[in-house]
C-alpha cells in the first residue's frame, strides 16, 4: 500500500490508553501537530476488557484511525506475580479493539508492543526477524505472549480482511506520566523513586536487584510518540518495526546517572541473590532509521525531565 495517512487534521483518531505514558505522549504529539478530532475514554468510562462495551463504543464513535497504546504493564515483580492477569487482560484489550476496528472499517490501526517479545538469548542487537526464534524470558512470558499474539492478529487481519494494521515494538520507555509504583514499576522509574526516597530519608545506600551488569536501552516516550505518528503516516506493511535509540547502557551505569540527577550522596549496592532478567536488550533500529526517523532526546536530558515530572506529581 502506498497511500499516505493522517493528512487530514480533522480525521477522527482514537487513542486507547491516552492517560498512560505512551498514550499521553501520542496525544500531546497529535495535538501539537494540529489534529483536532481526538477521541479517548478513561478506564472508568470504558472497560477495554469488555467486548460488548468496546464494540458499542466503536459503533458510536466510528474512529478513522486507532493508536492501540492501552495495556496492563509492569516491571519484573508485577509481571512474575500477576502472570494470569497480564496475559488475560492484554489479550482481551487488544482483541476487542482490533476486532471492533475491523467491524467499523477503521482506515488504519497501530498496535504497540514491547521489546520483551524477543527470545531471552536472541543475538544482539534485536532484529525484527528474531521474533519466535527461541525461548522467552520466563518472568514476563505471559505479557510477551499476549504482545506476540497482537502482532500476529494484526497480520492475520491484514491477510484475511485487507486491514491496514501495523505493529510497532518500542524499547524500554520512560518519561512524563510514568508509573512510579514501588512494586509494579519498570527499572528506570523504580530507580528514580528509590533514589529520591533515599535522599529524602537521608539513607546511607540504595540496594538494587541483581548484579547491575544487564544492559538496557531507553527511549523517551515523546520520541516514541513522534515515531508512532511518523509511521502511522508512512508505514503500511505487515510484520513489525522496532523503535528505539539503538544505544544501551548497564543498569549500574543507569543507576549512577540517576543518582547524580536526583542528588543522592549515599552508596549503591547490588543484591546478587535477586534475578537480573535478560542479559541484554538492544534494538536493531536500522529498519526505522532507513525510513528516515531517529530519536532526538538524549538520555541525560530525558531523565532530568522525567525527574522533574516525578517531583511535580509527588507534590
């Protein structure tokens, strides 16, 4: 397909998960670009796990474009503890939205997944073709399987119904409206909170799970939003597209940067009895780069913005 999308600033666009970190970043980007007809619902207004409610919403609103950014998400502890919730809720959310989009003839849908779809021991950096070539990381396998199902569902709807549904796989994200829950957050926001609390309580040290050796890649959520709008306008193929910075660092290095930004003056200890998770997760972003998009927000700058947002929300 060669048709360009999102040319009409009055097009009706539904952002599923508009209050989350990713959805809110997409919302801000679309508003900034002049789109005036944005549709959204809070989880209390529309339970995306409810098939009948989602179908009724789509039949009433009839959006032309859909950004499927709604999901149940969390860090290692949450993923490993609420395994049934993570696979069930994510399968229901994405299945309901994808099927309802087909029924009302949505012009284009973008499904947002996660880098955890790739095998635990896949070669680095992670290329799109490594999907389903090995065992997943056990701690977040249910969530990963739900996201893989979403990719394959989009491709199946493309094959059977001719739907222009595309899939985007972001790397680890951070930014405004992140989740800083003490147990259910991802590593970066968890570190921001822990260093801030340690500073406030004048603790002598912060202890971090694992060895600090795993390497991770991070992308500011507003950079992801920029890539999503870019791909929604230009990309019309099956399969998936990685979105990331193409750069990574160790958890130990990340902790040192966050410690400095927060202003914590104590020590950093590592609990080697706790799991490290996947040794490395670096995205190969050459496919996206070849389309003409690259990230723009440096990690240090992004972390400062995220910390300011954290302090604002806390107060």
